[in-house]
């Protein structure tokens, strides 16, 4: 039995198909060669129909290419956003209302009849072209929007590949092509001067210089005359701000990633901070400026007048003075860490009055009684206007502050609410201080009032918050007075300033304090981030000095932020 199982089965022979033939029979009397050709033809026609006609029948329209000049603009078709120029949009057959618009430019509205294109839509589609020249409608509104947008982008520490920076200033500068007038030039030139202090990243710098070239050449393009105008403009700027070489240094990378050429010992086409450090002219500039700062002596001028009281707020006089604003250490590096935001420069300040304490809850309640629009009951309306956030006066009940905290600093207020309070208090100023108004202090005024030109005095007088542990807010006026009689300048609550927070502002300066004008009228009343000073009860002592700068979104309300008004020139 086992022998049978172990026996190999005989393999079946493999048929030879080489001799096999297939014969097709005629169908309805039609020979196979003819009807096979017909079948193949039908299949080919079906494939061609699917490829060339079905997409057109399904789409039922044509492709329309939209372009606009001199800047990109939004494309709206029948009230719906379709894209941003330049773009290609598949528009369905029929009559459509097309609107091309961009803030600051006159919108263009048109009616277009779009036909259906059937054949070869994916490969040879029918395309219509709509090219729309834009005309600047309101240059003032245009530059105001650009200032707001650019200052917002400048609050970002770094840009990522998936979060790129749009060329805000360059696109705005291109409006000079649409409206090449002297008014447009002046408006754009003012925009660039006001946005330079916000530049702190290479992307922002490239955008700024691209816009500067367009504006200074008035859109004439790359000509010899245009190059001369650009260089002349930069020389004027350098004459006004002779610390701009340090600004250039700040914009340069510390090092460049190794490439094939540099790894092989070839020269790098890029300039780094190390390269600039080797330049004799830059070393001479740095050494000379350090020597100038070392010799500088702060000085005080006359007092503006006696103390005054306005609306229950006591204002003390702060004399005019000249001091080194920013951080300067004789033994430290002039271009050390954070020099961009804290670069030392001489600053002259006019005499002014500053509130002895931070504004209290009781003082702010007086404002709310007369200005009901700012009461917490209207928080939703204020939020809709982007003036406050969800936390505005969150611990108040109507116009009543938290019980027992009437004399504590008012917190959970936005910069806009603080400015509204100052405007209200200005109405009560009368003739006690002529040609002046109540407002938030400029950063220069705040820093001068905080230490009187002697940074070492900042935390040794006028503060109790770093001498002993503070677990929270204290009543306004808790500290001993500083050299000008002001209390709580260090700690308790951060204090809002009038300036928009511009990181590079100290670098856009001069060694001549007369040229460092801090209170020049700023037409841009809207921005993204306000400067804050002084630290709060929660700020570690080693993290705060008189020169320490910070920023806070202008509509933000936090438990660490209050304000202290001044009386001064507009």
C-alpha cells in the first residue's frame, strides 16, 4: 500500500497551442475584420468623449483669469469670495456680477456673460481674461491699514515656513503706481518712517527696504536716477538717525549655514555680524559711541509747575531732563543680548506732570459714572469694536469694584479704556495747566520719571514690591516715594504707555538727544500692541529694571496691568 502511495503520478502532457486557431464568425453578414474595427472605434470614441467632453458638460462654464494692478485684490463673484488676483477660476455659464476690491482702493464692479465651453476642457480649456487696473481711493486709509497690519506682524518673534510673512509695505508702496501724486508720496514716506522702528526680522527688513525703494524712486523702476534718489534718501535718514549702523548689525544673522561652497573654503556671499565686527569703520563707530555714553552725565531742567489735582487724581511735577534711555553698562557689551530692544541712547524729556499713584478703582468708577459706554455691562459692544476683550473689568459688578478694593489699582482694563479715561479727565483739566492734556505717558517720560537718570535707584526707592514678598496687588501708594515723589513705579501693576510697542525703536535713534523726538505727533491711532513698563507684583525682581520694555495687545485686559496718566503736551 505504501509503495502505491510513494509512486509518482504520471504528468499530464502539456498541449501545444501553436497549432490552435480561432475563427470568428460573421455577424449579420458583416465580416469580423470590419465589425472589430467598428468596436475598436467606438471604444476609442467613448474614451475621447469621457476625456474631452464630459468635463466640459459637467463644469458647464469656462475658466476666467483675473489679474489686477498694481497690487493683488480680492475677487468676488455673485457676492462670494472666489480668490485673490492673480488667479484662475472656473465660472459657470451665465451672467455674473464680478467685483474686484482691496482696502484703500476703489472697488471695480462689472457684469460678465460666461459661455459654456465643451471640447477639451482639461487640456485646451477656453479661457477668458479680466485685467483690472485699481485706483487708490483713500491713501490715508490705505497707509493706516498697512501700519496696523505691519505692527501686528512685527509682534511675531519668528516666521515659520507654514506661516509666511506677506509683503505688507511693498504692496502698499505700489499704490504710488495707481496714484502718483505728491500727497501719495508724503503719506507713504511717513508710513515708512513710522514703521522702521518695528523692523526686527530679515523678512520685515526686506519688505521695508523694497517699499522704500519704490517710494523714493516714485515707481520709476531700476534706473540710474532711481538709484541716486534711493541712496540720497538713505543718506538723509542716516543723517537724522546716526545709530542706524547698529540697526543694520541687528538685522544681520549671527552665522550662515554651511553650504557646499563655504564648506570647500569658498567665500560666502552673505554678510554676518561677525563680518561687520571685522570692519574698521564699524569698530570705530562702536568704540566712539561707547566712549560717548561713558562720558554722558544726566541733567535736570526746570519743574513745569506746582502739583495739581484733577478729578480726584494728584499729579506731581517731573522736571525736564536729559538721560541715557535704555541699558548701558560700562563693563558690558554694547551689542550684547537684547540690545535690539534696550539699545542705550541719549534722550531729552520735557517737563510734565505724572499721577502720584496708579489709577485706583474708585477713580475709575468716577469715570464709569459719567461715561456709561465703558461700563462692563457694555462689554459685548466694546468687544465688537475691538476695544476690550472678554476679561474687561471681569471682577466688577456694574460700576462697583470688588468690595474693599476701592483704593487698589484698577486692573482688567485695556489700553483703549485707559485712553478713554485720560480723555475724560482732560475735560476736567480747565486752565490749571495751559496747552496740555491728560494722556498716557510716553516710554521716555515713564523711564525718566522712574529713575531720574539713575537706574540704580529704581528698585531702592519708590517700591516695596521687590524688598518683600508680595502675593498680590497692594493698595495704590503702598511704596515709599521715589526721587520725584511717585510711588509704586516698580511692581504692583504694569503700566500702559502711549507708544505702540516697537522692538527696534531704541536703534532708530541718534547720539544727539535733540533729534530723538519722542512726542512727535503720530497720525496712526490704531495698532496692535501697546508698550508697558514697570513690572507687576508677580514679576521676579531680577526680570525688571527701569529700562525693561514689554508689550500688551491694545484690547487686552489682564490682572497684572493698570495705568498711570500724565499731564503733558499733545
